C-alpha cells in the first residue's frame, strides 16, 4: 500500500528519529548526543553537553596562554638576558607585526578543515602551541622569530577553528550565546594573569644590560606548564575524532534501517 504523508510510516521527525534510533539500533553503536540532536537541542542541553564542555576547556586553556604571552613578552625577553634593551624593543615590534600578519593563514585553516576535518585542524592548533612552547624554553637568541611565527599560527588556528567548530556542531540557534559564554569564562580566567605575572617576573628586565645576580624569574616553570597543557589538550582531538566516527556509524545505521523499512534516505542534520 502506498504510504501517505500523514501515515505512521512517513519519514520520522527529529523526535521520532531519536526514538527510532534508541529502539532499533544496537546499543553499542548508539552515542549521544548526536549532531542533529545537538543542533536542535535547547540552550541548556547544548551548554551542558559533553561536547560543549570539551570545546570550552580547549578554548579556555589555549586562549589563556595566548593572552598571557601578549601581556608579558617584554618581561620574558628582558629576564632572559639574551637581548639588549634596544634589541628587546626591536623584537617587540617584530612580534606585533608577525602576530598581525597571522590573518594570512586563515585560508590555510579553512583548507585544512575542508580537506582533513575538524579533528585534524585542532591537532594543527595544538601542534603550533607545542612548537611555540618549545621555542620559549630553548633559551636561544635564534628562537625568538620561530616562536613569534608559531605563536601567530597558533592564535590564528585557534580562533578560526573555534567559531567554525561551534557552527558545525551546535548550529546557529544559540551560536552567539555559546560563544559569548566561552569568552566570559575566558575573561574570568584571565583575571589570574596579573598575579601569575607578578610571581613569575624576575628583575633582569629592569636593567639596560645584564647585571650579575639579577633574577631571571620563573618563566621556565610557566612555559613548562604551558607545554604540558598543550600535550594534555591532544585528548580533545582524540575524543572529537572518536565522537565523529561513532556518530558517522550511527547515522549510517539509521539511514540503512530507514531504507530497509521503506522510508528512503534519512533526513539531513538540519532537517532531521
């Protein structure tokens, strides 16, 4: 019998589809929340989802280090005793110029997303963060420029990835609220930077030239913690890759079962 539009065998709506998945698929392949559920969920459901918690942690840690470095690069250069006062000013101007030119890499970020996906893009972000941290720890005059370049790439990848990720996973219904909440939390976390800088700063930056007995501060400790945190954030890339694989399997099973039941292709994430 030909199925009518209003019959019970019509293509499931989002709520029916969710029930359909839970009822008919093996439990070991059901992974919630799925992409179409997140995009159609309430603001509370999106904010409290594990996916949002993960991306928030990823953003908070990375943005903290990115902003922290801007605020104390002059202190780190001075306390290192590697550069004269005039060289410090020169490197400060170079850093500003290189960071500003980071926008050139935005098309590259987009190309990586299109060709390799979001997990690989987050991996690139973390990779540049690791390279930047290693350069800061190298204690070499030749490491300044590489650290500036890797920082600029890290920062560009971070913010471009963030907004694209929010749109891809959560849609645009609460896009502004989700992004705004993350930046509010980031601002609150940044309030600790002044105290951290006061603790880490040495005294060598106060002199025009290196002085015997001046303190180099605790910048190495800060940069080691920064490096370790970057390695920890590799777990974000791993869990995102696993989540997307599971959801791909789930969606494939739903589509297959719908085809077998005579429903035809399952609706897309936007209309399911």
